[in-house]
C-alpha cells in the first residue's frame, strides 16, 4: 500500500533548499574580505561595512517580509528575493568603487536574503506543522549551517584559483536555479492543496487566508504591541548578542583572524564550514529539545557555553589546526544557532498569531547586533592589529545574554499569549 507524502514535507524541502541558498549567499562576503582588500586597497572596516549593511538588512527586512508573505504569499516573496540576490551578486563583477560594494553585497543581497531569513522558518512551521514543529524549526534553521558548508569552501577555492568575480557569478547562478523549485513546491497554506497542517486536529485548524491592508503597517503594529512587554526586550537583547557573537564576529572575521596567525584562507574557510556541519546536528537536537524542555533554560545554557568558548579562542589560533582548535570547532558548532528553535518557540508562545512577525523583529535585533560586531571587530583589527579584544568582549556579552534569557517569566498555559494581532 502506497503512503502519500504529506504536502507539508514538500514545503519543508523547498524551504530547506531556499534557506541553504540564503545562508550561503549572505556568508560569501566573509571569504572575499582579503581578495577585495588586495585588489582595491579598501580597508577591512570599509569592506566590513558592506557585510554590516547586509547583516542589518538581513534582519530588518525579516518582519516586513513575514507580513508581506501573509499578503502576497510565500512563493511570490521568496522567488522575488532570489532574483534580487542574483542581481546583487552578479553586478559586483562590474564594480570599481567601494560604494558599489555597499549597494550590491550590502543592499541588494541584504534585502534578498532578508526575505528568506528566520522569520520564513517561523512562517513555514507555524502554517504547516503542529506535530514536530520544534524539530522542523531546528531542521530548517540548520539549513543556514548547511549553506555555509556548501558555499564557503567552494567560494574560497574559486576565489583563490580564479579571483573573487567567479564565485560572485556562481552565487548569482545558484540563486536563479532555486526559483523553479520554489514555484513548484512551496505553497502558502495547507488549504491551498486541500489538506491541513501536519499533525493538526480539528481544534488546530484555525488558519486564515491572505490578509489585506498594508504589510508594513501590520509589521509595525506587531512591533508596537510586542514592545510593550518585557519579554520582547529580553528576547531582543539576548538575540542581539547572539548575532554579535556568531554572524557578526565569527562568521565575518574568523577566516581573516585565522589567516593573521598564518593559516591559509582555504583551511580557515573549511574550518568555518565545519562549524556548519556540527551546527546541523546541534540545531536539530535543539529543536527536539525545544519540544520537551523549557526554552528559557535552553537559551541560558547555550549562551553561557558559547561565551566560555569565545574567551578561549584567541589562544587556539595557529598556522596549523591543532587538536584544541578541533575541540573548539566541535563545541562552538553545536551551539552556533541552536538558540533559534527555543527563541521561535518563545515568540509563538508569548505572542500567538503574531509570533512569526514578532520573531522577525527579534531576528532584526540579532542582525543589528551582528552588524555592530562586524564593523566593530574590523575597526579593532585595524587599530590593534589583532582581534583578541573582540573575542573577549563577545564572550562576556554572551554571559549577559544568558542572564536576559533566564529573566523571562515562564507561562504555565501555552495558550496565554502576551499580545496578538
């Protein structure tokens, strides 16, 4: 007897591939810092500014994209975003001035990848899954790590062998290649294909169709309502530190910092990609735990362990990959974005149907923190000649994030949301 695959899993596959691409596209500039510096003479801080704009828009666009998906549908928004990424990456091969780098890799790619960020995960899991929702959140979040795994070593190898323009064109082609998959498999609501969310009971079938009115206004209303609660600020503060200690610092500067200690770019990029391998396991496991353990406690543990690992990182850099660095890669990789599933769960629990949009704003704080760290660490490198201060400072901030997470008040009844729209 043949068993039909529930359409939710097809949507999850399309979302997974899309998120792989979005993460890979966004992470590419971190490998190109040195080649761009060598060819154009731009400072590390200038090039990092493009990464910073990319990171900010990757987050700030997220809540508006989530609201836009409610109005226009996920397929239209995501397909359009992929085309925008292709344009931004492809146009960089013609640039001759630093402002063009800021426009292409910063603005165009930032807006495009921002429409395919973690709020997209919250939207997919919120609409299509009841059973295994936390686990699927973990799997889709892990797609970001897989994007690093797929793209970073390839980009580093292509940039070394053929120059930075070749990987820029590869990214453009890869973005366009994902569009047919999105149009073919991604659906907006279960009712569009005559089914219900995976694992839904009759009591769970409360989905609505596309909303009317301004998507921007809905995003702003969700922010205004959530901002009246202490929970929102605790989540946003912790997630800002999360972004600073991952995408902004390690994701942007690890390759350059390792190269400062004599490690080849390709080796350092491979180590960063290896973090992505372990992050897949860590994030999926975190999603599984989120279905069973208080998310506040998970966040407290994740941030504390991350902070300790960053504080010892400066002593681990060397021309060769020592055993102690392998331990760091394993440990830090398991923790890299394990914070996302419990944060998504808390937003859904606290803010009800507005949860995906509110998480978009929380994620925006993540990217603002990442942007500040990206520029700040680049400035520290320019002035002090090393990144050591940046690693220590980020480690201390992670301890603060742990305290913020533990300060969130528990809610016994999961149906009691702090605010709804």
